[in-house]
């Protein structure tokens, strides 16, 4: 593996790993995020050119999200029967762990070269009470990349107090390499026959799980994203696309859960988390400029592996409690095929 490091602004680094096939992936310690994934000259993930640009435009793309990914209604969680108020950065909700969370932190890091695989390990301590979350939390997020073009994210964390923890990775893909082109013609295969319904434009959960078999949101047979967008499905109409937790039918890290394809390029997703939040960047005509191109509506999509948001309302979704001293572990992998 070829490894290079350069300055990324504000004292941060950009670390680039290039494998034997000439595919490269870059990470920065600002938000422990992925910035570039370049194959045949095409950059297939959203990214900016410096930390300053993330701060000016959007701090979420590619970032490690935490302590809790997604929206928490009224920012209230129940820990051991006690109601805890979290920072309400999308008032009255908590989004992605509250304001200035993992995505804007400078993480410590080290790079480990194992020959046909290299690993960038990011370290962060989140103080007891940060954004209202109990417990001092030590987190390690490891991004590895190998000669087979598999990018894996491993999470490990431990808290000094009982708390809640549900991180994710917020990479946006656009396999055209150009964010001004919508992902409508990307084909998706997704092993999910159920989805969590959203209540209204606040995007908190409604309280029910929907059977999506044979609806516009059923991707068990591969189909273009466009089919969902024009399906007229009430949940698609509500948010102008997809911004939903899909519940995986068979949670198993060894199984392909999702595959996004455009032409001869595809990315398959594996995870040990029970759901994938797919967000199709329903930003309308916002037009944020990425690498000189103005973002189109549906100019990218995420696969945010996590326990579905809304577990406070729907217990079936899982439990995001992390007990004091217990080690949290999770893994998600993105495999590039061409
Ligand atoms: C997540 O689900 C959310 C979106 O609603 C939000 O806009 C984005 O993160 C920044 O995917």
C-alpha cells in the first residue's frame, strides 16, 4: 500500500492510501472522515478540499457521526429509567449527536501499514456530559483499505457511565464522480423488506414499521433509484426522496446487504448493524459546490449503518444503551467491484 500524508487546513491531515490496483482512498482526522475514493480518475464520494470548506459548507459528508446517529425526538433518552436531555441542535430534536459533535472534532490518529492492507486509526475522547450524554467515552474508529479495494470501518468504544451510543459513517456516493448528476440511474439492490415510517417533515419516526414488499421502496430485486422517486409512495412524497431507515432482513456481516451499481462499477455494503439509513440528498436546489460542481437534487446517497433512529419510540428497533465499562464494537464494509 502506498501511503501519503498532506496538510488539510486547520492543522488537520489528509491521509491517502493507494492500493496495488491504483485505487486510492483518503481520510482526514477532522471528523475521522472519508474525503476521496478515486477509481479510474473518478471520485465516487462527496468531499471538499480543506477543513475550512467543510466548516463553511457542510460538516457531515463522509464524517464519523456520534454519539447517536439520526434524530432523537425532543432530544430525550431514557437511561436506567432516568430521562436525559441532550443538546437540541435541530430544535426540538437532537440530530447526529447534537451541535459540534464527532464530525467537527480533530481526532488523534496513527497509520498502520500491513502490506496489502493499511489502516488509519482515529482516536477521540468525548467528555462526560458532552452535549448532555453521560459518561466519558473513549472511541476508536479504524478505517482500513486493502488491495481488493475493500474499505472497512471498525468502531470500538467504552464509557465510564451507562450511556447511549449509536455511531455511523456518513459517506455519500455518486458513482458518476460528478455531484451535479443525480443518482437516479444508479441501480440499487437492498436486502430489506421493512422500513421505518417517518411522521412528517420533522423526520422523526411515526411509530410504525412498514412492510415495503412490492412497493416502490422494495429493492430486493435490483432496480434504478428513479423507480422509487417516481413511485408516488407516501413516504417518498413526504421527504422528496428517501431519508429512511431500512431494516435488514438477515443481519449478518458475511452477507451483502446492499449493492449500488452504475455501469461496470459497483459498491457492495456489508454490516453487522440492523439497519441502513439511506438518504438520497434531497437538498432541492441548494447547489452546494463540491470540487467545482454544484450539487444536484439527489446528487448522492448514503448507506448509514446503525440501529435505526427512533428506538426510543419503537423498542423493536433495538437498544442503543451502552453500559459502563462494556466494549461497543461494530463493523461496516464497502467493497468496490469493477
Ligand atoms: C442524515 O437523515 C439525515 C438527513 O435528514 C440529514 O439531512 C443528513 O443526515 C445531514 O442522513
